[in-house]
């Protein structure tokens, strides 16, 4: 009886301890990031704006794609929608209203895409999302050149680099906390079950389309918000900038490097790749896409579960060796 009663305590302690460590680590990271505008120069602030931008995008991407196991290449479409919302409404409306409009526009686009694609799976979903992003870019290009008679749009807003940084940091905190909540909620459980076997999930009474659609719309709104926040930083946008498909592929590579098994995994891949991309842009600007492709292949072949998966496998092998030693010691 004594062994039976003490078992739950032994099982629960690692989980509680792990959650506490995650909370402490997250708080420490946010505290350090909050010091960047005060302690860093313009270059450092600009570098960390890029880091927070991709941290938000990769985390939002991983929350949906990591759990449902559907690879989306529509990230650039939502970022572009956010940028153009600012270009259209930035000078006519208060900034909070513009951000809400950008999130709403991204949500509407995600709703339309989701209703058309979430019944698809595998390579069909990947191809469709990439095709939709490219179609939107071409439509905006045609509209700007044929109807507006211009190539792009200028954005003249009184938003400083520090202001952009703080907005991205607040958004990152909200996205991270939402991911942590989702990982423990019934909605998150339903999403993981759908990712494992959507047929079995449907047999359990889960509305698979509605659950996936809700999370897809929510994460897409985050991506549009990111596009809206960083748009004033560029001052001038055109379809090739706002709807740059390279953004979709960079987010994909970052998320896969970090690992998509947990909501915080993609951020692990953002940090090293942001600094690597900064060096590549500076010293090898003409070979950036080629190196990005090489990095993607290395991740797929050498780190199929990302850094997070490698860490889990290492811990698992360590625990198995420890269990064998204990077993031999008892013998």
C-alpha cells in the first residue's frame, strides 16, 4: 500500500519541477530582452527586432503546424497582408485600430484558406498554401501596377525602432503564454489527437475541421500582426518585399531546427539561425538561398526532430543507462 500511495508523488514531481524551470527561464529571458533597447545600440536593437519577429512567426507556425503535422508555406501571405494594412490605413487611423485591422484581415484570409485547404493533407496542403501565397503576391503586384500605377507604397509613421521592439516583445510574451495554455487545454489535446490520427479524432467526437480552423485563424492573425508591427521599419514596401516567399521558408527551417514537438521548440531554432543569416547576408549575399537550402537538408537528415528532439533522445538514453545500472545493482 505504501508503494502504491507514493507513486503519484514521484511521477508528478518532475512535471512540476520542469514547469517551474520553464517559467523561471522564460522570465529571465524576457527580463534580458527588456534591457536591449537601453543597453544596445541601433544595430543591436535592429538585430533583436529581427530575432523577435521570427520568434513570433516561428512560434505561431509551430503551434498549428507542429501539432497538426501540416506544413504551411503561407506565412509570407499573412505577413504581407499585415504590411499592406498599415500602408493603406496607417495614416488615416490610430495605431491600435490599424493593428486590430491587420489582425482581422489576416484572420479573414486564414478563414478562407482554411475552409479550402484544411481537408487536404500531406504535400497537397503544402503546395496549396504556397500557391495561395504566390497568387496573392501576383494579384497585389497586378493591382499596384495596373490600377494604382505604382510599384509599391511608402509608409510614413512616427514609430521608432524602440517602439517596434517593445510591441514585438509584448506580442512574443502573449504568443508564448498562449502556446503554454494551449499545450495543457482541451483544445490543445484535441489538436494533438488530430495530428496523430484525424480519423480516430473524428471517431472520438472531435470536430476536426473546426478545431484546426480555429487554431489556424488564431496563429495567422499573429503573423499578420507581426507584419503590421514591422512595416514602419521598412518605410517602403512592395509585393516582392511584403510577400517575400523567403520568409515562409526561413520560418520553416527555424521551426524544424528548434523542434516542433513542443510550443517553445521553434524559438530554439530562431536564435542560432538569426545570427547565421546575419553573417550570410553580410559576407555571402549572393549565395543566401543556396545556403538556406543546404541548412534545410542538413536539418532533415541529421536532426529530424530538431534540437529539442536531440535533447530528448539524449536524456532518454541517459535514463535507460541509469535504469540498467539500477537493475544490475539490485541483482
